C-alpha cells in the first residue's frame, strides 16, 4: 500500500507529460518503441531500417525524447498499463522495481527460446542490476559507470599531472588553474540541469564520497547533515566558480557538446561519454583526452553503475516480435553493424557484452577508455562508494519509487543554488522537508 501510494504521487506529476504518445500503429505489426534521445540510441534508429527489411511486414515507430521527458512518458504509460508502447527504454533504477510490481514481461522464456542470443555474455554486474528473482526483465543496450575525462594537452601546458586516483579536492584545484574565461574554456563541466537522472546523478556520487547519506538506516532524512552540506557547497561552488556558463541548465548532452568542442578542460560524467569524445565526426578533441577514475574523498571509489536497457511492458500486444527487435538491438552482431555503418568503433555501445572487448578493432579504437570503463563498472559497488550504510539500493540514485519525485525536487533546489537564486542552506532546508516526508512513510512500516 505504501509503495502504491508513493507511485500514485509520482504518476500525478508525470501523467500530464504522457499525452500524445500515440496508440499502436496502423497495422498489426507496428512496434512502438519509446527511447531516450542519446547519441547511441539515435544510431540505432538510423540503423533500424535493416531490422524492418529483415522482417517484412514489421514497421517501427520510435518515440524519441530527452531523458526527463522520456522517463515521465514511459513511467506513466507502464504503471497505468496504458499500452502505448511495445518496447520501452528503462534503466537499472526502474527494472527491479517494476518487475516486482508485475509491470514487465519476464524475458527468461524469450531468452531461453533464443540460445544464440547468449545472455551469459553480458557483464555480470550489469545483468544482475536488471534482474528480479534470478530472471532478466530488461536487456542492456549500453552500460556505464562514471569517470573523469580530461584534456591531456591542457594539463601538460599547465604542468599538471593527473593522479591515478584523483580526489575531488585535487580536481577543484586543477579546475581553478585550467579555467580560462578569455579563451572560453571552463575548468570543468558538471551537470546542473534539474532532474533526478540529470544533476542528481553526478552530485549524489560526490555526496556519497563526502560521507553523506540521503537517509540513515532508520530512514531519517539527512540532507542537512554536515556531510551533505559539505558536498553540496563543494559541488555548487565548483561549478559556479570554474564550471561552464549557464550550468543550471546544462545536462549530459550539453556538457558533451561543450567538451567535444574544446570548451572544457575536464568533464565528470558517464563513461559512455568517451565514444562521443573520440568520434571524429562530432569531436574537436579526438585523441586529446585521458580518463581517470571517478574522484573520491573518503571512499575507495565513487563511480556509479547504470545501464540503459530495453523492456517489454506486461500489457504489450506484440511481445514475440518486440523481443526479436530488442535482441537485434542488443545482440553480439549489433556492434559490428554500428562499426560498419558509421566507420567508427567509438560509436559502439559500451559496457554491456564481454565479447565486445575481445574484438581487436574495438580494443584499438577504444584503448584510451575501454579498460577505465570496465574498471569503473567493476568497482561500482555500494559498499565501496559510501562511508556509512544506507537502507536503499543504488549509488547515484535512491532505489525507491519516490525518488523520481523526491530527486527531481531536490535537483531543482540544487539548480537554483547553482544559478545563485537561493543559498545552499536554503536549498538543503527545503530538500530536507521533502525527504522527511518520504522517510516517515518508511518508518511507519518498519
């Protein structure tokens, strides 16, 4: 009952964004696919004609939206059994929760019927993050941790050597030295755009390694604790003083544009960024970047674990063909299609299949970041990323249904502080009130 009430609260906020997704297409064999508008997903859409050609009578209709909008549409449609979508793109935040709620198709039987798909080839931690009671409920398209990209040429010019395992204190010092407003180069790019999956992702990893918690073991909200305050002040001050212009409206995509156009000396974000950084068709800094582990303060590691994945809503009408499409987009051969079509192994979706890292051409193209990506995913362990135990799963998110609403509200406060509209103290005091309401609902059922 508590989870249902929490979900209802989320849906009241997201349903208004769900109108117009459209019903199933004109024929029985039209698949409607809700997808996030990230670069690798755009490549998949561009290649999708190949799937249609190989499956006569099947047509694909994509609903491609920015992350925040996509989450709202997909959550509302799946939770209310709206039936608009045959395939949805979700993450390891949603998959276990939605599987437990009975909203998703168990993919186990589909995988068993297609042994050549080889689900055992998935990186174990990524596979486990999408499972419930031992069965996969979503198949990963790409997987990631987080790390720090930095311009080796700018570091060399400034006489700075990146440590093998940098701290956030060191990164702030480097950002100050490398910040060059006259040349339009920010010391660092960090997300400031509101959204629980936008600015809250990198910020929460900073909070974790500073010793902060969203909730303690008894579900007491801790957003005004000294540790949380120290992390928030650090993040806000760093991005305000040495970050990108207009940081309060900058997310993953915007930081990607700025870094690849030579407008930032460092960028802390998802490891998947590396493919864009090294793409000669889109980047001006190809070959100029080094990749360091996610910075730490009080912990062994701080990188997150995340995967964008494909799932089938329980009420979908075309489950067999939906899985066929999902397997086309996530099988071993897909990386070969991407490399052949675009002539660039850096555009291959990373962090999912072990076999991808055995391909000589990929190892050569991704030599600057392949191992750092795998290391980040391997090190992404909640027990390593946090100083004190917490009652919730997740590293860069709090793995409870209420976090879609709570995280977004807190991110709005953080963004307002970055924009200079309110102080960090004011942002945290308001955020604490939001978190206390959520915490109390959990305390009542303990």
